């Protein structure tokens, strides 16, 4: 049975030692998929290519928009034919720093994650991965790109998702105000933000949201889910108001009652840009999200000023987005794959 | 009454003098909207911003994909909620070289065109332009961008579409094999392509598809539609096969019987990349499109080799796509505009 880290140790404590760390500028790559410029270039094209959806209208970027906070700012995403997904799209930015992927941690790696939406009927809606690769094989320009990236032009689904994952590992946002502060620039965070930072630790947020990505997953082996029960405390009005018991979370993956309402701890990097909040996207603003989290996870009622201070601190986690060139999507000269 | 240029003069002639011209590297801008770097930057962000659609899922780029041939390679586009449009999306590349916009020429300028899809219920689905601007005014980062572009931050719809049009005027694809050939590099087009070029003139294609953009609109004042009846010759099986009489074209705009089935002459620049073809997107490959055009517009039956030669020539009209950086879309910090 797989090792699972359920973060409960520090819960309810009133003060947690925080180990403040800056975001690494490079993400680790798995041994069987070392990052290369050629893979990243191919992966970027695939990431932006809507032809891997049945209608030709939905790309990875449609719901995980790298021009913005890496998501779509919708409660739940819209896939082909305007169909709605069941959970709010997580950000692709810094997703390389997760030990598992999806809200329920059901994919071990970015490579595995990339396979999911392609064949999900409410996302990209392709029949199967063979259909995806059949499309790509009809696009002449992809063949040399696969060759350059992998040394052969077999053009397999595993190669495609390796390339997409390699691109995603370049999507890192270092040098936030917080990072500068941690590296020694004490003017990088305002007095209010510094108060918020202190509160973030004292209140206990940091018991789950720890480490450089604020997701508790530093040093955790890839493939090991870091999960938390949400809501943990149910004796409050938020549970009903924001429908927090509707989604069984990881229980849907394992079938185990012990996994009911267990969700992956999300990063707080760029959290100011990724409203609405939570797995169901039901909370529209960050102040409310902080209040709800404090109550449902720590059984704490925060004062208005405390919430404002923590929100100010969280706004200091917005990083620098590396400049990127628009990819050119290779063509099917003189014809189309779409109907 | 507005002057309309209906191209009929050379129709049916068996030989037309061609005046081969390279594509200009800069497009003219109207006197009331001179291009500036600040406008282009704002316009690019707006062009890629899905928040000007009701669902937050459709941007200008969704149907006019600048990472590809400037369209979506679909017969007809899909807007919000997967709704389908009535005509095939024209390419945004080189759209600055049109004297009017849309298949029926119903907008005089790129500025006017940009207003259309925002409030079209099957495209971006916004209630009205006030709703568009109300959204944009809630996105803090746009205010300084409008200020830089226009000297004030009134943030009007006219400013928004001026910025979008200014960006679109930078979307030009010079230096195709054809352009190099015309400029003196006689090896730039293959022998087959040169045969196709000669045929293109002799058969009469050039009677409509003339000038540097191959759309007959060189030297035509902005706001003057250059239209052609399609189909002109109806005594062939293609009319039924490809449903060419279903769309009344410009008659839907003017109400005049004389405008029945009149359509704007489209550019042939990058035509190899913009399948499927015609206003209804019913023809999936360029060879068939060439055959159908010759029959319905010139009453000519082309031989297989002639079609292949013309298609080879048309593939020489694929230009160079300028490298662009991905825009950063300004955020609504800590909240979302989407429901």
C-alpha cells in the first residue's frame, strides 16, 4: 500500500515553527524524463494545441492559462461543448513542486496528469489516447519535433506527455516579494505583510502550507500524496454555505471511507491570482477563503484585521512570470483534422 | 449610398495580366488610430483575454489563433457554451489588408469588426459593450495600460477596439516563397509552383485574387467592400454538394436582392494553413477548393495536374510569422469576475 502523508500533527496547536524558504528557480525532473530544450519546445506546442480536443477548441492552456495565474478563474472549468468539470482547475504554475497531481492526488506525476484531461469527456473529450496520437501523427510538423526531443519519431502518448511535463517544469515563478524578503531584503514585505506572515505561522496555517511552495510537500517523494481532510471541523456555518461536504475527495479514488473529504494541500504561490478558491471554486474572494480555512481547518475565528494581514502576506507570494514566446503550432497543410 | 466594387470585369476571360506584388511589411493605420507600441501591447492583452466573453472561456484568439494560421481550422467556430457560428472564421493574419471586414463586408474597419464578436450570442456572448467595459474596469492592471495607450483612462469600448485593431495591424506574414520570388530570387518557387503561378493568372483566378494580399483590395478605400457573387456559375454539382446557395451573403446586410450570395474576396495569403475553405467551411481540402472555385467562378474544368500546380503555387504564399511574446493578462487580485 502506498504511503500517504496526512497532515494532522500540528493541527490545533496555536503556534508552529515556520521554516521560511524561497522558491527554487529550477524544478526537479524525474530520471526517466530529463528536461531538454527540445522537449520543452515540443511540450509548449502540445500544451497550446487545441487539436488534442475532440472539437479542436480546448487546449491545456484553455483551463490552465499561463498568460494569467495558470488557471481559468472559473469555479469549475468548461471543456468541449461547454461541458462543466467537477472541480476547480489548479494552477499549472509551480505544479512541478507537487508530490502528486489533481485535487485528490490520483496522478503521481505531471506526465500522468497530462493524460487525464485529453480523454475526459467533459474536458478535451478525445475517445482515447490512440485517437490523440492519430491526430498528432497527421500533423507533419510534429514528427521532426518528436525526433529532436526523443531521438526517434515513434510519437507515442508517453512521449507526448513527457514533453508536456517538461514544459510545465519550466513554469516557475520565483522572486516574489516574500522570496526577496526571505533572501534578506527586509523592505520587500510591508509591515502589514510581515504581521500577516507572523500570523500565518501562529494561527497554524503553516502546519499544512509549509515549505517553499506552501503546500507541505517539500522533500516528499513524487507519488506520495500529501492530503488533508477538508473540512476538518464541521461545526460551523461555512460547511453548508460553501457546500464543503458534497465532494468525497480521495475517497472517490480509493473507495476507502478513511479517505472521505481528503484533498491535496494546494500551493499558495500566486494565490492572489487564482480565485475562486477551494476544490469546488465556491469561495470567490481570498479574504473569505482565509476565514473559512481558519474555521474549518483550525477551528479559529479570525478577526477582520487578522484576515486582512494574512491576505496582504499571501499577496506577497505572487512571483515573477518568465517571459515566453508564443509557440507556432505545426499545420496540416491544405486540409484540416477538425469537423 | 456606399460605393461597392463587384468584381466581374475579367470573369470568363481566359487570360488576365497579373501584376505580381510582394506583401508590404507594414499595414496602413487609419488617421484616427495611429499605431503605437503601447496600443499594440494593450491590444494584444485584450486579444488574448477570455474575460471579455460571458463564460470567460473565449478570447479573440480562440477562433483566430495567431499561433496557427489565424483561424481555428473548424468549418464554423464554437463560441460560449459550445455554440456554433454561421460562417467559417477568417484568418486574422494580414486582415489589415482588407478594405472591409467579415465575409459580407459589414464592418468597415478592424476597429468595427472587433466590436462584433463580443456581443454575438454564439461567439463571446456578452450582453452589450457596457458589460465588456465594466468587466475590464474591474481589472486594475488594464487602467495604466489604457492610460499609456490613449493618454487617459476613460476605458471606452472605442479605445478597446482601437487597441485590438492596432495589434492586428502588426499581424503580417511577409517573406513567403512567392514574395522572395517576386523580389528576384527565382529559385524561391519550384518549377511546379511557377507553372501554378502562370496558370493562376491564365485561368483567371487573379481577376479577383489580385494585389499583394491576393484579395483584389489593393488601393481600395477602407470601407469599400470588394465583393464577388459565389457561386457565379450554378450549372454544376458542387453547388448542391457544398451547399453553396444556403447563405445569402451580403443580402443579409443590405436586404437587397442584388447582393444575394455576394461575399468578400478573401486573401489567399497562408491559404494552405486555413482549411477548411469558403464562407461555410464545407470544403476540407485545398485541391477541392481550387476545383470548385474554377468551376463556380470561372466555369472552368481544371485537369488534375493543373489543380496540383495551382495548389503548389498557393503553398508558396505561406509567409513568415513574426515571433511574439505571450502577453501577461492583468489580474483581479484576490477575486474573480467569472461565475
